[in-house]
C-alpha cells in the first residue's frame, strides 16, 4: 500500500516563458508537475483540449497555449473564468455546506454529482490501462496510430523507467535497451513511410495533408509493435468524485511504484478541485482498509494460480468459450415485455412455444430499419451474452480494452505467447531487425523478472508480443464493439479479431438473427484503410471553411 514515501519517477519538466506561466497559473492547478487539474475553463474548452490529446504529442498545457490562448476566434480570454481568492473562499464554503448536507442526508451516491477534469502525463502504457479501468468515467489517450515516437523528450526517448530497477542496479542496462529499441522504431517507421508513399501515391482528389496523414497512420500501425509497454502517454480524465475515489484506491493497492506515486499526485491535485469527495482515500480505517482488502485478494489469488500445474494450450486467437443456446428466444421474450402487461414468466412460455418463423418476425420488428450503425436495438439484446477468450498482440488489446461496459480481464504481459510480425516488415527487409528487437526485449524481461519481479518486467515487453484476455459481453454491447471496430479505418488486426467474433456468434452460438442484425459489421479488407476517414474529415473542414493543416 502507498505510504507517501514512494520515490517520484523521472519526468520531463516543460519550459514556459514568464508570460506563459502567468496564463497557465489561471487555468491549471500546477505548471511543472505531470499531474494537474483544469480550472476556470468552460466544459467545452476542457473537452476540446482533451480531444486534441489523441493526435498530438504535446502536453495539454502546451496545446492550450499554442492552439487556444493565441487563437483570437476562440476568445478564451472572454469565455474563461480565472480563479480568484474569492473563488477559493467559495470552494471552502461549498465544502462546509457539502459536509453538513452529506452528514445529514447523504450517501456514497452524492459523490457522483461533483466532477473534475484531470490530466495525467508522461505515464507508461502499463499505467494507462490502470487509469482506464473504471466504467463510469471518460478518458482520452494519445494514440500510437497517429503520433510518431521518433523524437526524444528532453535527454531520452519517451519511456518510463520503473523506480524498482534502481535497487537492483538495473536502471542503466534497462535504459540502454530502451534507447536502442526506440532508435530502431525511429528508423523503421521512416522506412515504412517511404515504402507506403511509393506503394500508394497521392491521388488527385486528395490534399497533401489527407494523403500524408493516411500514410503515416499505416506506418505507425506496423511500427508500433516495437514500442515497449514502458512507452509514455498522456491521459485526460473526466470523472465524478466517486469514480476518482474508486480509481485511487485501486492505484494505491497496485504493487508498481509508478502507479502508487501517480495516485498520490492525483489525490493532491483533485483535492484542489473536489476535496469533499475524496476525504476517505487516505484515512487508515476507511480507504486504507479498502486498499489492504484489495492487496490481500491479489496476493491470495496469485498464490492460488501458481498451484495450477499446467502449461498454456495452443488455443486459437479467438474462442467463444460460453454462450446461451436459448439466447435468441430470451431476447424475443424481453423485446415484448415492455409492450405487454403479462409477467415475464408467462411471456417466456408463450415465446418458447412459437415457431422459428414467428421468432424471425419478432426480431425483424424489434431490430427495425437500421439506417446506420448508431441505430441499435434496445435493452432486450442484453438478455443474452458471449464470453470470448482472446490471444492477440498487446497493441490490439489496448484498443479493445477501451470498451469498458463489458467485463474484461487480462493476464500479466510477458513474451511467453510469442509476437506478431506485420507483412510490411518482411516486405521492406526489416524482419531480422524485428526479430532482434523481440529477442533483446525478451532477454531484458527475463533479467528484470528475476530480480524485480514479473510485474515490473512488463515494462520491457513490446506491443507486438501477445497477451491473453477475456471479454464477457451481452449482445447489445456486441453490436457496439463489432460494428465500430470493423469499420474501414480501423487497425486491420483488431478488425480481424472482431470479424471472427461476429462469425462465431453466428456459426458457433447459432445466433443467426443477432448476427444478421449486426449489418454494419464490415468483413471486407482494405489496402489503405484510413484514406476514406481522412477524406470525410477533410470534407467537414471544407464545409466549415477550415483549410487542411500543413502536411
């Protein structure tokens, strides 16, 4: 459990002019740290700032200065409300009022009614998955599909150095391998951009920006397999006080020093914005007791799983492990329920006696005429479920893990299950470099695991290595996941996973009606998948009178 004495990780401190610092103090709870909250800005501005995270390598404070403060059209100075001493007094008064009302009438749900935007920057991809665990919160993370990691941040590339390595004398060896890995990525992504530029020349109807953005995305898709889980990212979070409390408790129970340190920093910054909602986190007999409970369970289950005397089987990439053979009839009965006055058991009995043709008719009426993928059937689709066991590369897992409404659990990241090699890597003659990178990373993993433990060694594992996880989801969530993640612009590897999930819902579960209703699952393959997405974005910019950014 975090004791408040965890050493801070090394992080890059941005340089700002005196004028910039004056501006930033008005809208951010601190200027120099990697964790800070936003204040005095309209919600739409905070949302827009976090939206830019996805495709920009900049910090949110630098984005604010470069693209918001200096843009006269946005008029930030006119619409923002700078905090003042009176504002601080107002927070204190609100806290007193809250405490009084909560004591008399409140319960835990009251903490759902206050929320805050917080930025957590320069964190490893291991930590991003911890941050994004909670269901009822909003997250925006930098995307490895659109951002190149070929430039250093300060004196080194953008990777996290676990504090645990120092006590074992492994920091220097680790940094040497990380620098080599990122340098290899930098060379490789440049080769891939040149390769795809020649393979897919610019078309007359496309701007330079549209073409180059598409080429870069395709190159990033292939090259990101070399990036280690230590790769740093910036994450924007918007959540209620209750969601933050849950997140911080889980972080404080995590064995990684990085996670614990950032938990303490987040608590400090959040208490500047929503102090009343986070009073229990570090109280020994409240939050402390919860943390100890989480720690005890983790230790017990780790010990229990170590007693399983078996080796991993050669299971397929996607396996439908469990489903309800009667699922479609349960959906049919549930679809009638809200429009009837009969009890659930009676409706189920009636539906059970229906013919297949009658069930077809109920589905046709309930699904209706779907004009686009956002037109989804209602909650009756939640009456049946699918449990999939998936083995795919870590980069793809990161994309699929973002669908938090379903139940998703993953195993510890390691080189144990092997790695994937994109076809383009072979085409440009870079397979020897790729294999060398995977071998060196695996050797580093073994050394770190031996001395610091396998949980710390995860930082060493590249995105190309495979990880095993399960997804338990109802049919309604399957509509959202499969139709979204098979769209043309998606990464080809997660498109393949979701296409196979759709196939197994139809062919293994036998839920033909549900699979057929997912009419926007795209089973086609594309050479330059992002081009149509970029063209649509360019058309929207043109309609608004906005020129394409410089390529």
